[in-house]
C-alpha cells in the first residue's frame, strides 16, 4: 500500500483553508512547527484542530522566530546568546516550547513533537550532539509521562547522512527510558524525493534509515516530495509515463515517494483544492514495485 497523504504547513499559503480541506478529505495528519508562517502557523491551525478533534498534529521544537526567542529570554529559558542562534535543544527551552505549542494549537496533548533539525545544535561534534539529543529526549519522555505528548521523534534534513543514525537515536531514547519501559520515540521526518533519492536507493537494497525505521515500527514522514515545488518542472511527461502512464509529472513524483519502502506518510503543502485532489489521486494509485523504483532511480542516476 502506498503511504498516506498528510498536510505540511511549511510553505502552505492558506493554512486555515487547507487544514479544513484536509480534514474533510479524511486525511489524518497535519505537520507544523512554531517557526512556520513567521511564527503564526500553529495559531492558524488551532480552529481547524478544534473543529476536527480526530485530526492528528505533529509539531516541533528547535527552530524559533526572533519574537519567540525574545519571549524565551524573558521567561529565563534561553540566554540572549542562545536566542540569537535561532535554534536550541536546551532542556529548559524544549520544555517551555512544548507548553507553548500546546497553548497555540489549543491541545492539551500533542500527538507528536519532533526535534527540528537537531544536527544544527552541534555541527561536526557528534558526541556533543548526541548528548544534547539525549537530554532533549529526556524532556520529551517527561512530557509523555505528564500526558502532554503522545510520542516524539526527529525531523531532519541532512542529519541522517553524518550526524546520527536511526539505530543511534533508538539507543539514546532507550537510555532515557530505562529498562522498565519502552521509549516513546515513534517517528522520523526526512526528505524523500526523486531529487533526494539516496534513501530510496538505499531502501531498495535493504540499507539506510528507512529499513531501520521500519524495523523499529517508526512512522516515517517524507518531507519535500516535490522538492519545494521544483521537481515537477524537472520531470518531463516521458519520465512521468515511465513511472505510471497517465499521471502528471507532479503525481508521478508524489507516487514515487509514497511507494518508497518504509515511508508511511507524504507531506504536501497543497494550498488549493485542485493540488490536493491531484496529490490524493496519486497516492490512491497502486504502489510502484521495487523493480519499477529501481528502473526509475537508475534512469535518473544515468549521466
């Protein structure tokens, strides 16, 4: 079965309307972050979440706007120097941001909180980075125990290339949870597309983060399946027909990401009804076989 379609709000232009449309379509997940839409995304989502309690939401802690950073300094959870960086995994900040996310989204319990590009915290220093992630995981486990969060994970762009592996993240979460309970690390968000296709190629050979995530039963949210909207313009109709005859280039790209082994959800910032329907029709297609994905990636890798 292909992955499910979910709304990503990173580049979504009309968040309230898109969220209501997604709820009406039967989609289950909306992804957001406190820094999206210049810090307004969560407040813009709140009415749709209130109107549709069955909608599940993933949000983040890590990046923040200048205004949020100033608020964090005033509350004593960040120093002025830390706030100037625009990103933090400091335990006090993560704890405070979880509470702020709950208030902005209007939810007592958040379905999923992701550490947002944690590789930004200590670039080039794996030991310090892993220590920071472990400390942030400890805060997230506290939030789960308090009933404020259901599960947590990582949202990364390039961290899985050099900064950490799925196995290392699972080990860090296990250290925090201890032997008496199962850690609540349940999700991974990462780019999967016909531009960022290394994870697809690796998965087809049983390697890389996607098989490791699937083996641990992690939800995997594929971000940027259209590479910021650039990919359909790079894919001609001939390649789209190779992927699945009759699909548009955008649909073909979405189906390829949704067919990747290990991917459970595909995030799309569809701001209008036609784009959402086009994408929904794509993921309703039968999954591409491993042989077809190998053929596609082979063609794209050819000089």
